[in-house]
C-alpha cells in the first residue's frame, strides 16, 4: 500500500470515528457498545460494496 493510499484510509477512518463520536454525543442509546457494533456493521457493508 502506498503512502497516498495509507493517508486516504486514515482520513476515511477519522471521518468514521468523528461520525461515531457525534452519534454517541447526541444519542439516547444506553449501550455505546451496541451503537459501535451497528456502525461497524454499516461500515463493513459499505466497504464491501466499494471493494466489489
């Protein structure tokens, strides 16, 4: 993986983490773990679609 690709992946992960943090701050869900699992599943599905 080239440096440009690593940077792109890291920037995408930062966006994903910021989205998750903002969701936690505004969410009434008691379990942050369940929220994390949900977001991980959504991101995995999205990444799988992009790879195909």
